[in-house]
């Protein structure tokens, strides 16, 4: 059968201290139990963070990056602004050495590439590592020809991390860079270029520009399979989440005309961006009268609402743990 286990902080530390004696499958099974224990509330924030260095030191990329999903949840769902600053510093302390070992240069090693992707995304976007962000900014400039010839230069970037680099450049360079990327996207027939540029501009936190980008959903220049690349980032970010939800409700019928009917039920995904009872009620109320007409909708909505419930419970259980760990 399949089993999960949980242990005391001391026993977790003891198990991880002997990680070299475990093969990858055993380590992955252990990580499943570790995540399950944190998600269920049997493992607190302090214990998770105390054993994180042992995981991060692992040569296996899946093991070393395992704490990132939990750290991201803590940062995005549980921390206030002051706590976020403290967390950013701690996250850099945890992972800076690993990134230094890995580097950001293009590699043919698949495992190293997977590690690069996870580390760069986390340290640049969540931990706000200033040095890394500067490197990525220059990579994005060179790749997109911004302030240069205005053309894409694939040779100027590591393809594994250029997507993150362009999102950082959107943060740092603002509207002029966003307009440049939009023009590149709409003029290109290359699916990779379009995916990278559209995802990047959809990550703008500027409310005015964000509203402008959302309207691209109704442009004939945007392919049907590119719709989610524009909507999803806007729904996920705290700065644009509520405005995107309001826009989504106002334009729902028109949005459906841009996607296959077989995918209509998946549109409940937007509710997964929320983690509070008020918004959960709004999501339920909005879809209640529509869900029966959306293929696969009832099951999709049930999963979305359950996900919000689980998020709320997890935050409520661990918030005091986080405050105690940060000494607040």
C-alpha cells in the first residue's frame, strides 16, 4: 500500500542526516510525507525551516528544491509586508549557495537545468535577490533587443530562465518594455517567443497596464490557446487579483467565445487564486447558475472551492507558527 508518516523535529533531522544512505525513490517518498505533514498541520513552520538546509544540500534537484513550494506558500498566503521582507532575507540565505554552485549559464545537463529553473524563479521573484535580478535584467535586454535593434536574439539568453528574466525586466523597466514585448509577440509566428513575451507582459503589476493587457484576450491577434497566459498571471498576483476577478465576471460570456467548449468547465480555475471565505462565496455565487452549462464544470468548481477551504485552514493553522518563527 501507500503510506505517509510524520515524526518529531529531532527524528526528521535524524532521517535527513542519513539522507546519503537513501536512494532517490526513498527520498521522494520521504518528501511526500514531509509535505503531507506540513499541509495537515502535523509539522510546524519552525520544524520545516530547521530541516530545510539538509534538503537544500542534496545533490538531487527534486530534493533540494522541495522546500520552495512551502516557502512560497508561506510568503504569498501567510506573511504580511514586514514579514515578507524578513522572509526574503532568509530565503536568500537558504538558497544563495545552491545558486552559486549551479550558475545561470546555459547547460545541456537536464537535472542542472531543472535546478536552475526552480532556483532562479524563486530567488528572483519571491526572494527579490538584487544581484540575480540585475543579471536577469541584462539577459532580458539582450534577448529582446530592447534599446537596441528590437529583435529577438536567442543566443543571448539561457532558454531555461529567460522567461523569468523577462518577467523581472517587466518589473524593472515598466511600460516601455511591456509595449516592446507586446509588439514582439503580435509580430511573431514563433510559439515559443509568443509564449514568453505574452506571459511576461501579463505579469505587470501596474493596474492601468494590466487592464490594457487583459483586453488582448479579445484581440484577433491572440490565439485561443494563449488566453490563459494572459489571464492566469493577473489572477495570481495580489496586486491585480481583485481587478482581474471583476473583469472576468464582467466579460465571462465573451471569454467563453475564445476557448473550446470542452474547456469551459476549467474556467473555475480563477477561483483558485483566492484564500478567504468572502471571495470563496463570490466564486460560488458567480458560478452556481452557470456551472451546469459548462462542460466538466461541476467537478471543476467543487475542486476549486475545496482548494480554497484547504488554503484557508492551512493559513489559520500555521499563522501563529510563522509569527513565532520570525519572533513576532
